[in-house]
């Protein structure tokens, strides 16, 4: 059974990672920068001359690994879903450098027996030399098989459920102010997995079929990176320093080669968005929120 006390006191080690200009360009290519190699707005993300880093590359840096698979957590990790992702950007990533990630579990919520549990994993990414915070990442995970751990209350050392994470951002009840369609490559997941998650369901058709997918799927954070590119293009004049926050809920899978349709609502510096597969008319990212400077 899930042990919330163990999770909230998990002995995460700081993860130090050095990344190069090649890593920065590889990440940018994997989320769609350079799709038009003559677009001078995209070129700085994939060309070493005046190179800049895509803000969402923060999600692949200093990751603490698959710690939830450790039996001490009590989590049925094969039934865990990455439900939501938020990144608050404090300063732009350098095109190359060394960063340190410090992780913790900030809350664990019991939804009840048969209804699962939710935990929030936080990671603060800092510049290794200056100690300045670059980004704060929050990942909401749904543990589908681990509800009911707090039954009986907090007496005698029993576990207590934390309040649930904040409600998702509501999508405005009006027509979108802007619609942006992004074509993706059939090999997009093969590119993205070289930057981060190498789970076989993103590359192996047999592994994907074993869990019910007709073919390999794009990583959720890969789709998140694509919409980060869309936000830069449509709302930030392609200036990474203007993107201050990017938050969304993962609502369905996206297949490489599909067209990502992003509906955008702009109200000052607050941008709401929703993304769907144009070909299947299925929402894949929902309740999106971006904060723009």
C-alpha cells in the first residue's frame, strides 16, 4: 500500500547535470523547432550561432529517475499516470551549462478506496554555479490503484490525506481568439526519447500494442514541448524570456505524425489554451494556462 509518510520524506539526492549546445539543439528539434529551416524566428533554437534554449527543455534536465518503482513507496507504479504539468520559469536557460535539480513530494491526497490517490512532485532547477533558480516544476501524478491509504484518520501514526492540488484552469466559454495548427513528424517520438524518457511504448509497436495503443505514442512532455513552441511563436514573439508559466492537464494520447491543433484565448498576460489531434478530433492537452510577460 502507498505510504504517504515515506513519499513526503523520500531521500531524493540532488541531480547535477551538464548539458551542451548539441543537447539544446537536439531538444529543440525534437519538439518541432526548425520545421521550416528558412524561418529566421526558429533558427536561433537549432543553430549554434546566437543559440538560445527552448524554455520547456527544463522538463528533461536533472530528472530524479524512476524512484516510484522502489518497493518502499508502496505505489503500484505500473498504474501511475502523469496527469498535469506546470513549469514556472524564473530565468532563461543558458544554451549550455550545468544545473542542479532538487526534488521533493509536496503533497499526497487520498481520493478514497477504489478511486486512487494523487501526489505532487516538485523539482527546483538551479544554475550550478550561481545557485539562481531557473525553473520550478510541478508534476501531478494519479496513482490509480492506491486509494484508501488514509482510512482511519491520523491517530496512532496512521496516514493523513493532504488537501487536493489546486483546481485545473478553466477554459473560457467563448470561441477561441486564435487557432494554430502544428504538423508533427512520424519520427517525433524517436527524436524526443533521445532527450528524455526511453519507455518502449514510444518506440516499439509491440510494446505499444501490449497496453492498447495501435502504434507508439508521443511522450506527454513531448507534446508539452510542442505547445511551448506554439506559445513562443504566437504570444511571445519567439522570446523565451517572456514565457513565465506553462501549465496543462494531459487528457489523451497524441500520435507522432498527427497535427496538433491549439486553440488560444488571450486576456492580457494570461493565455488559456487547449490542444487536440486534428485528425481524430480528440483533446490531448486541456485546461492550459500560460503567463506571458
